[in-house]
C-alpha cells in the first residue's frame, strides 16, 4: 500500500473554558491519497472546520497524530495552502500583489514572483484583473485570487474551508466548475470543508461525513462519478442518488442519540 | 372620491444635494455672524464683553502686522508638533503590541485605563513643578493628554484586523513580527490614521490649557494676557483662529487619509 499524502490517526480536540470542557473532535482517522479530492461534510457545529484548521496548523489538537508524506504536522507551513471562507485578500494590494505576497513569503525573488503570480492569475482566468484592488473585485473573483495565491507556492495539499459559502448560487456553481477543471488538469490533493452536499458530490472523489458532539467521522462515501465532470452531471440519477445518500447520512449523524454510541 | 395619496417618504437617512448641503452650512455661519453683528453694533452688548466682528478682525490684523500673531502661532505650532509627535510615535508601537499580545495587554491596558481617567488639568501644576514653564512642560501636558487615549484607540484599531488575515500570515510561515509588520500594521493603518486625526484635534485643547496657565509665548499665553487688559477682541479672535486651525488640520488629514488609503475605504 502506498503512503497516503495526509494521514490522521486518533486525532482529538478538547476545548477548555473556565466553566466547562467541550470535546470538539474525537478519534478522527483519515487518510487522503496523493491527488485525491476529499470533502468533509456535516451539520454545523460538527467540528469540520476545526479539523481543517488543525490540519492547517492554526489550532492545536489534544491527542493523536497527523503527517504529510510521513512528516508530522507540528504547526502551520508552506506545505499546505489554505483558502478561507472570508476572502483574506489584503485590501492595500492588487490581485497580482496579493499572490506575490505569498510567493515572497515562500522566498521567491521578485522576478519569479511576478511571473508565477501572473501564471496563476491566468489559471483562475483573472489575468485581466491583475492590477485591480480587492475592493474592485466581486466575491467570486476575490476567492479566485485567494485560490491562485494558495496554489502559487506549490503546497503539497490544498485546504479549503467553505470557500464558496459566502457566494451566491450561480457564482458558486461557476467556482465549482472552475475548481474541478483546475483539479482535473493539474492534479492536487485537496481537503475541502462544506455543508453543501451537492457541492461535495460534484467536487469530491470521497466524502467523509461527520457527526457532532463530539465531532467524529461516521461514514465515508466513494463518489464513483466519472471525470471530467460538468455541471450537467448534477442532473443525472447517479448524482442525485449519491446526493440523497450523503444527505441521509448527515441527518442520521446529527440525531442526538447518535452521540451515545461513540 | 379622492384617489389614495402616496404617503410622504421618510426623510431619515435621505441625502440632499451637495449644493443645498453647502448652502445650509454657510447659511448657519452667516446667521450667527449676523446675530453677532446686530448684538454688538446696536449697543445691546457692551464691547468689553463682546466686540463687533469688524473690531475682532481689525485687532487680529494689527497683531498679524506687528508680528505678534506670527510669533504666537510659531511657538504654539512647534509645541503641538513635538508633543503630538512624541505621543503618537510612542502610542502606535505600544498599541500594536497590546492589541496583539495578551501579556502586553495585561501589563499596560489596565494601567493606561487608570491614568486615562486622571484629569489632565490636574497634571498642570505637577508638570510645572517637574519641568518648569518652558516648552518641555507643554510637551508633557500634550503627551499626557493624548498618549493614553491614543494607545487604547490604536489597540482597538489593531484588534479589528480580521483573524483570518493573521491565519493567512501563519499559513505562509511568517514569524509573529513579520505578521505584525506586513499584515497587521498596514491593515490597521486606515483606522490608526483616523485615531491620529481625532486625537490631533484634542491635543490643541491641551496645548492651550498649558499655555493659559504658565507660558511666555503662544496662542494661549496671548489669550491670558489679553484678559488682563480687557482685550476681548484678541481673545475672541484667537479662539476663532484656534478653531480655524483645528478645522484646517482635520481637513488636511482627512484628505490625505483618503488619498493614502483609497483602496481600503471604497467598498
């Protein structure tokens, strides 16, 4: 068996506040293979964003282990590119400069920064907006710049925390198509958090369903839909069938008594 | 039978044209000037309490011609420049630190909050004891009056920087100091600029206060001297001048801020 790109074993997270302790995550085991696209879904409060944030190194975990290519994750790093739900474009920099900002942090010289940033803006089809400031871009465009930025320094995997959650339905669909297209052409390892089942089925190779209190993975689905995927896939019976199954699993997982079993 | 009429629209929050805005503002100034003029020229109010507008202007003109006004202005501007600069230069880095690091906040925030509630006026006698009546004492009063407010306001500006911006910096493997310098500070800068602009207005008050109590030059000093000799015209002229200087400083800062932070303000 080949080594997975990302390997999570027995991961748990407990929050301590003055009054009480909350177990946010318990016994998370998850492997993501090279160039696999995995979506984490679940009802709100199930800890899926917390899990992603821990993988990003932005939060500590209480127990368990994580490794990328066998190297333990000990904090944030350039081997993981993160796309946040809030666009996190720096408002005083142009689209181009926002991408260059990351490249400079990754230690590239300025000529390389310019060229690579340009190339990645082309990848997200924003080459004509390189000189625009974030305030002059729509939400979808901002998120495309953020994706270009996260990809630009060639991380080993991409972590996306509900990146399209703040977009309107039409833009969201366009973004999903664009992301799928980029993924299919360039091959990336992706962990993608969403509460939108349709989005998960459309994007993912595999879907992990999480249950709340404590947050844990209760079921996984292999999305056996072929590629390349286009928007009309969403109308096929196979797609809807898969969507129903995942949806059912989320609802089952979110039932209160399900918490007793773990 | 009359057809039902549309109810009048609410005027809350409704804009008016730029012209009518300007006209209204000017009208108020003119009206107050007119009341002043009528009150003083009709003899209702004695000139010892309130001289006529013409008298005030001619008084200012005389002082401008003989250089007094210029000397006073230079003395005061110098004091405010130095005092305010020291306060701001200290407040921005310290505010940045307490806005980001809990240990710094615990060490400084409660202390600053405590000092902030001590009336600046009460420090005047003390600062005279400490530093005499020269420029140093003016710097000190301006510093006490502005620094402690600025620190807390800058801290607030810094805390408004979105958490995810800091997350971004961390995922890019930047050190804490790099995050502060490259992300937090530029991100908070429009807010900090506003803080500087607002506190600059306050610092005029502290300057004049210090000059009223003990000084041998400056706008506040001239006001005290004029009171001694019943030169009400000079007092009023100087007060108007101070208001005018404050207004100009504020407008300049505002215009500069708009230019500097164009990208951040338009949404």
